[in-house]
C-alpha cells in the first residue's frame, strides 16, 4: 500500500492548471451535451442497435488510429500549438454538424462521419493535454493533477448529460451540437494566452517516423507499461457495453426518452466524481492492483444491475457504481503509465495507452451492439460483466505494478566526448564497446545487472546489443551495441534517467580493472581502398578509456 498523497487539491494552486482545468471542464460539458444529441439523433434516424452503438465507436476509433502519431507530434512540437489546433478543428466540425442538423440534412452515416472527425481532434488533443499537465505542475503533484482531470471530466458527465437530455427534449439535437461548438471557445482563449517556457532540449527534433519508432521501442522494452496496456484493453472491452448500449437501456428497458438517457449518463458521472473523491482513501488501503481489481469487479456488478433492472432508480444506482469503478480503474492506469515513463516520451506512452483503452472501448462498442441485436440487451450486458470478471482474474497472473514516485527526469551528466576523427550529426553507424573485468564470484550479480542494462540500452535506442566474454581472459567481458548516427548516440546517452543510474554505478563497482571500464567508440565503415590519408582516418577507432558510455 502507498501512503496517502498530501494535498489532493494542491495542483489548483497553479494558476495555469486551474484556468485550463475550468475551461476544459466546460468544454467536456459541451461534449457530453453533444453525446446525448448524437446518440438520440441516431436513434431517431435508425432503429439499428449496431448503428446506435457505432456513435460511441466513431468517437473512440480515431484515438486508436491516430494516437501514436498524435503522441509523437506532442513530444516534438510545442504542445500549446497542438492543443490550439485540435480545439479549433473540433469547434469548426461541431459548428458544421449543428448547421447540418438544423437544416435537417444529417443522415446516419454523415452523423458517424462528423463525430469521427471530432474524435480525430480529440485524438490529437488528449496526449498533448495529458503530457502538458506535467509542464503545469511539479512531478510530486502529478498524480493529484491526473485525478483532478478525471474529476473534471466526470463533473461534466454529471452535468452534461442531464443538460443534454433537457436540450434535446426541448429544442432538438442541433442545439446540443451548437452548445458543444461554443464550449470550445473558452479553452481556445485560455490556450491562446498561455506562454510555456521554451523547450530545454538542445538537440534537434526527431523526424515523425523516428519519433514513432522510439516511442514504440520505449513501451516495448517497459514490461510494467505493457501490463497496463493489456489490462486496459480487457477493461475497455467489458466496460464499453454499459456506455455504448445506454441509449437502448433508456428507450427499451426503461421506456424513456432523451431526458431519461441524460439522467442515466448523469448518474454515471455522479458515480465517477464519487470515485475520484474516494480514490485517495482507497489507495491508502489497497495496492495499485487492488484498486484495478476492485474497479473491474465493481463495473461487472454495474453491468449486471443495468441489464437486470427495469426501474429507473435501480438503474441509476447501478450506474453510480459503474461510474465510480470506471474512473478509479482508468485513472489508476493513467497514473501508472505517467509515473513509469520518462518525460521525453511521455506523450507517446500516453497515446499508446489511449490506443489500448479506446481500442477496447471501440471494439467492444461494436461487439456489444451486434450481440444485443442478435441475442438481446440483457445478454450483451451479462456477457460484458463476465469479461470484466476475467479482467480482474488476469491480475492474479499479470498484476499492475505498484505505482511509485520514481525519478525519471534525465540525469544530464553525460557530455559528448572529443573525437580525433571529424564527426557530425549524420556520421555513422556508431559502434560502442565497454570492457569490464569481473571476478568469478561476482558473475551472477554482473549478469543480472547487465540484463537490466540491455533492457535500458534497447529502450533508449541501442541496436544489436550483445555481451561477449574473452575466451583467453575469462575475466574480460565486453558490452557491445550500435546506433545509426552520432546524433542518435548523443540522444541515447541523454535519455538515461536518475532511476537508471544505479545500474552503471553498480557495474563500475564490480569492475576490477585499472581505472574505469574502457569505452571504445567506433565508426563503422565499408571495406574499400581509400587513397586519401585523411579519409583513411575514418577507419580508425575512437577510444577514450576514461569515459563511461
């Protein structure tokens, strides 16, 4: 169990975070109003369960398709500009949807197309916004800021759906879309006034392709993050049934209209706010995995209750439980990813997390719509509850690791070495070897440390990593790896974090040779005749026995 974080509302002390939070919450309320309008408009245009469920899928699918690109952009471009562009794009599309709905020109597929475009804007907005939170508050307040963001979103869930139901019932879906378009204006104004500090990284930006590859590599070499992704997919698939089928619950199980649907979404939002307020209390009593397991089982109970109930009060109670379980589980996943990721790649890690969570949500929405159409609404919700029970059981084998306040800031203790051979950013490939002398009795510890060294090297961009032992001198061990260019070598060494530093320190302590482990940095060159003596120098190794790699 982890100690209770001090000052859950501490991030509100920071003026920028507070203003963005208020504007973002207002925008989320507009989004919830539109959710009611889109779902109810689809229900009036078609009686197909699949088409109704696809409204939710059309918003979630762009996150799956675009989040990785969006994360790479957010890590390499001014995040304020990314947020502004995304908000303005969504404002324009929402205004177009309102105009078309007002003129009566919206068809089912046009509605799905425009909500898909709004989802595209959201896909670019989300990783930039979540990564920007770390720029607005100190790291020790990050978990509190993430929880407050969840609370803001779910305050919107409490207010927006009821407002949306009333607006749709009184004026129509077009008015709901217009309210959503107006809701973006405040956040655009706040972002336009934000002047973030210039980026401190002196290195040039990675290309989009290289940024995507490095993000994928970082996550692939981080087992704790991969576990969160797998669990979020399973949870998203199961939990999506209640959210995607809620319009059908309102109209068919409860014989209600848009106001009833708004009340159901509002109950879900009230539960989510209650979940945020109880999160600190729960996390002082349960492990991170315990919170995830409790959230999965709680949502399973909510799905069963929603499927079994034909009375509004009982359904509202089930959805309050579902909302609390929803925000507890997803905010725990989010915090686990953020606190397990270095700042240079955090937007990409969060985008991949969103892809996993929303992939489960989008896929599940389509699945449960089809199951409901073929076997009935109750069956779909009961099977979804079973999936959530399985998600909780998975934690017995693959638990979410305990969230800890690790220091993943760059160590910044490495300086590029002087070279006798002229090099520039594009020079390469670069091959690096590090020579150690290890006593026989230290081999077990050395190999265990090198296994973690291999993971970190590969995570930060090294290729072809290998550990070699000299057959003539068994005490001699050589670590070998390569990087494509000299610039990649500089990036690789600047990505080591404070949390990573214990490994190199332990290796230096195990080394028994004279001085530090010997480092050689060599430029790989093809074998060919080089007549120019100056060019012949390019074939010679660069050595520096006094620097660590």
